[in-house]
């Protein structure tokens, strides 16, 4: 599934909301590489996608497109 938002847009939203990828890493107990791969669209993980969407206060479907 291709994300509805581009990776650079997601990273810009994280910066705008003063949220860091490392916070998501720590909250979920995953690697920074996993979070980066999800943002880049190379690895689908609903759990990580939901955490990112919550962190930037954007609805899941708006950020990632239709759920599979």
C-alpha cells in the first residue's frame, strides 16, 4: 500500500509538531530503522503507522491512505 503522504511530508509534520522518531521508537520498543522504513513506505506496520499519525495529530487514512 502506497502512503497518501510523501515521506518528506511526514517528516515535516513530525518536525512541525516537535515530535522525534526516537520518541516513537522508545514508545513502541522498535528500531529506528523500522520507523524510517514505515515512513519511507518500504515496510507496512499498522502499529507504527498509527503511532506516527497519533504523534502528528493527523487521521490515519489521511496520512496512509485506505487501510488494507
